[in-house]
């Protein structure tokens, strides 16, 4: 049996980052035939589609420096062009909604501004107890009901009254009243939010980032599917019966998979694991025989007449994602145990997506679909339900107690961007090596 000092389960960005920052005496085990995890890209007949849209941005100086080093000469810096589509009015407004009310019908604007004024007039209003209440508490009735709540229900697949709001930082822009008023009275082009400037690889899709990081990691073993972890014996078993011993185990896989790997998990921990909530995303990717199908990078859809809640246009991130003379679109469709898929089967999803794109005026009847594909992301987004913090703490305390180091989007069970994933791997490596993080 081969002994490994630092075993890393999962070759996504977090696992690669953990190994890179451990520097030596590590082995990364990845079940797929390539590293990258959810930061991979799929190439179909010259079209590149990411596993759900990815963009790069960060407020962390270390992550920024590392990303630019990894993508040196292969990175494009651009301004955000994100909008919302209002099917009931057949018009677009800038993202975020609350900062760009201009162009909406007068009554919508009045509803939004009057609701916000009501909030500002009542500084002693009761503190919110869940995400739905927070939306009313922070933005007022108009903004909450016209957009925030309908969109939240579509992406999270549950009523936001069942969610906490501790995850809001960096996720829901909170402009001040002056910015909201200015954006209601004029077509305000000043961008707000953390991703108003973002980066994307010029070549290779988002997969260019993990590919570059993997080149700095010396021991990655592919096609290794975990079947059992014995924390007492400190061994890992893989399909085919191969067993490795370890001194430290870095776990970047979903916490929900733990019962598949570890025997005799305590009842309290099993209850916590079973209580974890998440959604799934189907990415319907379509290549079209026409260029410039949209001037935007991505669009939000909050109305139920559309099967997708967000769509993006890879060519507007990088022209190298599409063959000459073509464009493409990636459409995200969320579901969960709380809200099953509206249609079943890949072809039905593709048909419903094309129908929605035509309804929104993005595709024309004359457009020819060159490629069509469906990518599944399961799990996709962690849902911060009201028991989230209690459940995650119970699971993490258990894992730390048996010498396992969880990290990453699904090990930490957090809504992570790529920079968060990189820094999560670094954090665990620093902890194992006894370095100050």
C-alpha cells in the first residue's frame, strides 16, 4: 500500500490550489480524465462552453496576482455588460435592477422608489429573520416584489423565507438612495457591484485557468473514483480496490457524499448531512450560424414564461469561443428537490430553450442551430437555508475531529467564486503546514 503524506481528493480549482500551496509531498486524486472540476470547458465542433458561465474577478490581492500569473498573455479585462429582460414590456434594463430603473414604466419606478422611501423613513423597523424579509427590509416593497423575490425563487428554487441572508456580502449589490434615484431618472452608465470589471481567458475558455494551475502541480492521478475512506486507519480506497494510506486528507468533494465513503457516521452528523440544501443546474448550450446575436455578456430572466433564469453569450467574453461566422448562448435552468424540472430529457430542454430565446427576440426563426448540448451541474449552488449554519458546523466539527480537512465550494459548503475556491485551497494548505494564513 502506497503511503501519501498529503492526499487531496478532487482536482478542481480548490484541490489544485491546495496541492500548489502544499508545495511537496502531496497527491491529487481526480475521478475524471482531466483536472478542473466545475471550472472546465467543453469543446464541440469549435464551440467552447464552460460548465455554467464563469468570469474572474476578486478583491483579494493574492488571488489577483496568482490568476494574472497563471493566465499571463491569455487574459482579457473587460467592462460588464449585464442586463435584465422584462418580457411583459419587451425591454432590457441594466443590471443591477435596483440601480437602473430608468426605462421601466412609470408605475414600476414609482412603486420601487416609494417602497425604498418607506424603508428609509423607518430606521427602527424590525430586523429581518430570513432572506425574504431582508429584501423588504433593505429595498422596500416595490423592488422586492417586482424583481428580487421572483428572481430569488427561480434561481434558489425555494421561497426565500426559508433562506438566511448571511451570504449576501458581494452577492446582492446594495447601492445608496442617491445612486438608485439617479438610475431611475437617467440611463446611468456608471456600473456598481464587485464584478463591474472582470477577466476571462482569451483562448481555451475558463478551463485555461485550471489547466495553467495544473501545470504547477506535479502529482495528479486521474480516473480515480473514491469508494471508501477509513479515518481510523487513515486509508482511501478507489474503484478497482486500490488503497492508499495518508497522513493528511484534504476533502474538496461534496459534503453530501460523505455517507458513501465513511462508515458509522454519528446520527447527529447524518441528520446534518441530510439537511443540507442545494440546487442543480442544466446548462443548455446552443451554437447558431449568425454572429452578434446579442450585444450583452449575460442576461437575467425573472419571469416564469422563460424556462431559464440566466443566459450568457460566450462570444462576448472571447471571440475564440466560437468558430467564425457563428455565435453561441448558454442558458441556465435551475431545479432541486423543492422544484423539479419543468421538462424532462435533453431534447425537450433544448426545444424549450430555443422557444424561450425566440420569444425574447434573441433567436430568429431563420437561425440554424449548429450545435446543441446539455451539461449538468449537480450539485450546483449551495442553498443557505435557515438550518445551514448549524448543519455545516456539525459536519465540519466531525470532519476536523477525524483528521479530514474540508475545503472548496462543496467541502466548505459555500457559494464560492473561483477566487474563493483558490483561496480556500490555500487556507487549508497553510493550516496543514502550520503557516499563518
